[in-house]
């Protein structure tokens, strides 16, 4: 920069002449012997053109002002000046020449020339001409990195070629030296509104073509990934009259965004905002429509757009940050020009490959692709860049979402827990120091109340009742008969959160009311003395009434506390034991976590959203089916929860004979593994990973079994995949899955081998075997009277089941999609 400033100071004219004085310099337009071929005329003419760029209004330039420089010429003016100079034999580019100061005196504006210095020589003139051309065409800050890149490329080319010693050619016969080929003139190329000017010599490849360094601007390559699943959803909506226009407009916006190499360009942000508006419009349309199937499809399209927009927006921010770093590096650092690797986001994650993995998972839902996505997400999560962590958070939110949802209403809990109790028993006790005997009758009612809370389940077990007693207090010579009624209320709070179950202390309030029924003494037969003895007994009873009441209330409260604590603790321990034995312990042994994503309690229901997934597994990414509003209980399970939990069967990478496999499944799944004969000569070698996979779509559940080999009669059939499809059937409160159609056998197999495998797996997965979804131990339980399964949906990766009231000819909802 200092050298450039020095040259500029040397060439800048100290005084410029007026525009009207140009015709006075009559000797200037003539050819000079020091400048052959009319070079002087071309220089002066071009200089006039260049100086005219900075004219002030009024037709004159600044005079006698050493601090006032002319304005920088525009591209069009440079091209025009260059074209005007091409009429001469020697190429020359216009640059203002140094002229002596001019003076004007009098009204006739005569000009007196000051003695001019000696004319510069041809070498100095050529030097100034070359420097002027460079300063006019090139920006030094932009030319330095480009020249460095050329030097690096030449060095690499030289280092990869054998060294050849070249000698200078002798002069020709006529004594003249051979002319060296002059470099081709540079051409101007504009890459973008933010990229500035780039000068690339003809025939020279760009940096993107050479693979050297980084360039700002579109990179020619594969287009941005195509969200084919989203296009299919929108295509279905184009066939509905209410959503056709919106779907076609959204498809056009997606095409405009995805037909590019990267998410870059000045219009990307506008397209993302338009798609975000389209996603919100889908929600508004879903709220306005009365067609339930259309509402479901609009919400699916909304969430399909939302999860992609969240990821694409962060990727666009990452790309903008990369371009900023590239421009900064091209002006202040040479490190980028020595890096021949393609552009990456950070830590080696290519945004195009990353989004292609996401779209591949959207299409196939393959656990192997899911592991790649999780691996890249973990790298982004550990990055020091905030944008990369934001992208990891977006993937965590949309692709590792909860894959199990459970909702239970207070009404159903009270059906199962609430009960009325009536109990009569003999009473023998000591109250206020007096032995008491008689009978007591307990009547109580318990129920569950839900307390609104966020992040936990909060419920209270309440009990209220009365203890009616008919007692006789024997004081020796006097006996007092009385009736008492003790009312009590008790409540115990239970909190369930991700840390476990906490039981609060039981609080009981009791109130006793006594009534004296009669008094007898040993002196009743004696006149006067008997009356006196009874009066003394009544006075003694009245004196001890307060103490007796307190003791009765304390004993009733203690009995209520013991009963509620015992029953609550037994119920909680039973549920915890079943959950631990059936789910959490098995999942933990296989490296799969049961993570609560959301726990909420309202006055009507308790809701829990859980994720069944390990550190290398994804969760749900599609919207779950919404349960019916009158459901008393509902559960939605995503296919990823089933696939992730299948590792607890310990099949991956193991080899079992038919007998061993049946024994293992009977231990793991006792409710669905029947007893029966098996083919003892068959052995199964399961795949190293993902031996069992589940896929749910279009009202069916696909059970996929991957095996490395199946051995039968000393013959091994390798790389076998078995497909079994199941459809649901509903009968009251019983729901089961039954096999639909024949088995599918995939692999490079002959006809005989395929037939043998059909026989083998028809015995492993027989058509008559049913997989229970909901089965009651006692179908005649009066607590579940007038209830039925109101929804059983298998769509878009989800299995949704709901229980609600039975009414009339009501049948279970089976589909919620437009087809």
C-alpha cells in the first residue's frame, strides 16, 4: 500500500489546466520524436478523457488544488477509453499526464505557458503507462491474493514436473532478438453484487475449477437436496380444491430454493421467509377447514416445512459466515489459498452432505442413515461456532423428538383407583383410661385429583369417610353407653418427575361427635343412692369427654394414615417394578435411554412425552396423530421407539438355533411367543446391526428381519431380509395385529432356496399368530364398562391408540390421511 501511495503521488498532477485552455497547447497534439507512432497523442487524448471523469458542474476541473483528485472512472468509461486507444498501433491505456500549471490573465483569458521540463524518456513513459493500466484495472487488495494464488499454482506445477534447464535462444540471423509472447490482456468479469470486480485472464481457469482456495459466488455442482417426501405431501394437497393453490405456490417456492448448489444468494432469505409464511398459512387453513383428513394433511405439510426451514435457515447463516471468512481471508490471509479441500461448514461437516443425509432419512427412515445424522449432529454440537450449535439444536428438536406419548385423564384414574369402602369390625380399646368395647363401622371413599404442574406429574390421593361407633365404657361400678361419629378427610400428594417418584406426608383432619346413650351402676337398685351414683358417673363422663374425643380422633387419623400410606406405597412400588423390569432395565442394558422430554399435568389429564433412543439413535420427526377429544386414555408410539427398543432382544450379530431362539423370545416376550414345535435343524445368524426394524405406513406395520445367513440341512443362504406385514383388528377393548398377506423374502436366492425360506419363516411367523396391542386381564371388569377403543391409526410412522366412551354404532377411527 505504501508503494502504491508513493507511485500515485509521483504521477498525480499538482496543477491541472482549465478545460478552456486545452486548445492553447497547440504543440501538444503534435507527434514528438521521443514518442514514435503517435504515442504522445494517444496518451494526451486518453488523459483528457480520464480527467473529464472528475469534472465539476460548469465544465471545468479543479485548479491549483493539490488535495483534489479526480473521481474514479466507472467501468463503462474505462471500456470507452480503452476502445478509443485501440486505433493506435501501440496499445495504450488512458491515464492523465503531468502538465505544467496554466495561468490566465485579463478578460481575453490569454494563457502564458511556464517553461516545461524535459520530456520523459520512452522507458519512463512505458513504466508510467503500465503502472497506470494496473491501477486502473486492478484493485491492489484484490490483486495480491490472486497473484499469490497464481504463484502457488505455478509452484505446485513446477514441483510436480521434472526440472528442465532452458537456455536463452541466440539472436536471429538478422541480429534481432526473438520476441517473447506478451500476456493476453485481462478481461473484466462480475461474479455477484457482493463479490466486487474480478479480473481473470483469458484461458486461465477459475479457482473453483482449479480446486485451489475459496471463491465467493455460486459453485457449480449438484443442486441442493430435493425434499421428495415433502413434494409428495404437497402433491396430494394439489388434488384437493381447498388447498390446491397453496400447495402449487409452495411447490414453486421450494423449486426456486432447491435448484441451486448451496443455500446462498441474496434471494435465499426472501425464499425462506416466504416458505415460513406458507407454513403458517397451512396452520390457518387447517384451523378453518371442517375436513378432518385435509386438516391432518395440512398439519403434516406444515411440520414438514417447519423442520426443514429451521435447518435450512441455520445452514444459510453458516454459508453467509463462510463467505465472510473467505472474503476476509482473500484480503488479509494467505492460508485459504493453500487449502485445496472443498468448503466445509466447520469441523469437516459438509452442509450439502448433511442435508442429503437428512432427506435420505426422511425417505428411507433407515437406522444406518440415522446413525450418520447423529454422528454429524454430535460434531456440530461440540463445535465452537454458534451457528453449528444452532444447527445441532434444530436437529435435536426435529429429528430426536419424543417417540412415545401417553395421556391419562383423571376420569379414568378415578375409575381405576377410586372406590367406596364399607367395613364393620369389633372394637376393643381403652379410651381416657377406661376400657371400651363395642362395634365400629367404617365408610370411606377415595379418589384422585390432578394438580396443574409443568415438568412433572402432580396428583393427590384424597380419602374421606366416617367411623360410626357404638361402645360401652366399663368403669367398674359404672358403665356408660355412647354413640360416636368421627368424620375424617385425608390427602397425600404424589410427584412423578424425571428423577423418580416422591411421596409427600399424608395429612388427615378428623372431627368426633359423641352422644351419651345411657348410664348404669351397681347401685341402681338402691333408692336415692342409685340416682346419686348415676349422676356421679355422668359428671365423670363429661369431665373426660374432651380427652376421649382427642384420643378417638387421634386413633382414627392414625388408622387413615396407615391405610392410605400402605395402599399408595404398594401401588407405586408395583408400577415402578413393572416399568423397571419390562422397560428401563432392559433398555439400559442395551444402551438405550428412556428420556422424559415433557411431563405436564392439567386438571383433566396427565401427559408424558418420552424418547426411547440411545446416543446413536434418532427419535420421531413426523407429527403424531392427534387423539380424539373424548379419549380417556391415549398412547402414540413411533416406529423408531420400536426399532430402538428391539436391541433389547439381543439378536444383533448373534447366532441361534430354532430351539434357542424360541427359548430366548419366550423369556423376552412371554405374551406373544407361543409354545410349539420348531425346526431344530435350522440356525439363524442375525445381522450385526438393526436385525429387527419396524416401519408404519398406510394402515400397516412392517416387521423387517435382517439375517446374515440362514442354515438349513447344512446349506447356508446368505444376506436374507424377511418382510412381514400386519394390520390391526379391534374388538371392544381388545386390539391385535394380524398378518396381512404372505411373507416377503429379499435376497439373491434361487427358487428352491426361496421356497425353503418361506417354509422356515412361516413357522417362525405363522399367519395365525396375533400380536396383542391392548389386552385386558378381565374383560368383565365393571370399572371399564361402556368403554371401547375409539382410535387405532397406523400412519406416517405412528401407531395411535385411544380409549373412550362407547356410544351407539361407534367404530374405531382407522385413517386420518388423504389418499
